C-alpha cells in the first residue's frame, strides 16, 4: 500500500450517505466507494437510491439502498438499524438531503418556510443525533460531514430560507464537534459554492449565471467531482484526525470575492 493510499484510503469503512440519491451526494458516495468504502445510500426517492447503490456495487463495493424521510426520527432510526444489520457498523455519515425555493420574503408562506427548515436543518440534526449516537457508542471514532452552502454566510438573493437553514447547519456542526470530540467523533461541514446539477443549469438565467461568474474568481461553476477530494480527506481518520468543527469551503473563490 502506498503512502497516499494509507493516508486517504477508506478500505473497510462503512459510509452512510443521506440524500445519496441526488446528483452531488451520489457523486460523493461514488468517491468514497472508489477510496474503498462500502456504502448505504439513504434517500426519500428509493428508485434513485437503488440506482446509486447499484453504481457503487459496480465499483466492487458493498452497497444498500434505504428509503428515508429525514424529517422523521423513526425513519432514520429504522434506516440505522438496517445499515447495522446489513453492513455491520458505521464509520462515516454524510448529511446531504436538502431542498430549496426562490420565493421572495414577502411572498413566503409558513408552510414553505417550515418545509425547507425541517428538511435542511432538522433533517441534519436528526441525522447527526441518530447516527452520531452509533459512532459515539462504537467508541472507535468516526466522521460526520454535513453539507452546508456558500449562502450560509453570505445572504444570496433567491435563496432566503435555504441560506438561513444552512447557517443553522454551520452552527450545529460546530456545536456537535465540541460535544463529541472526546469520543473521537469529528463533525465538519463541507461548504460548496455553485455546483448546479444539469437540470438546475437549464433554469439559471444568463443574467444570473454571469452574476455568479463575476463573483467567482475561477469564472465557472464547480463540477461534482471537485468536492470528492475534500470529502475523502474529511472521511479519513488518518488524513484529518485533528480536524473537527471546520467549515471546508470549496467554491472557486466565491466567498473570498468582495469588489
């Protein structure tokens, strides 16, 4: 085994990817599998989860698909039990389930506000609570990676409730990092810039695209594979053993840009 493989390899690790049926989280699951991890793909859309699990198995790794509603603790507890039964243990948890809406403030209804916060913030909290307890009880350390957003610290237009939910994810991440550090359970957040899926690119107006590019020094969108390196690093108990409570920004310089 080479030095790099020893440092970053995830052979024998079990990763739970919540929201793994989606485009970005699905690619992260594939990256973890390529580094040696077996995976449990949890998603509300079971068909998407099964497709991603099949892709992971195509890399020679074990994978299961489990349907879950992240806003319901009982669903997550049932999924946890399934993962432990089928794969035996848990080492890495990625909380990536999320939704968005461009509704302006004065038009925002309570139902939409609650739905976004329940999925994006409560869902991450419950995922950390349910799966974090497993990591603590195993007493062998572990890594939780919450997916935040560049909008969590900069109030972007058209993502009001989403931005607020992601700011909560940042605070939650740091709080749990402090609480669980004595158990060697590391909790960090990945903070992507603009990584639009193909379907989202089609609805981004040329004006908004140019506005995003002007504020991104690299002058382009990110590609999903450009998040994988950071996730493998955070997942590796050797490479990031002293990293917890961090917000790891991968945004092409977006949050560094002022004027």
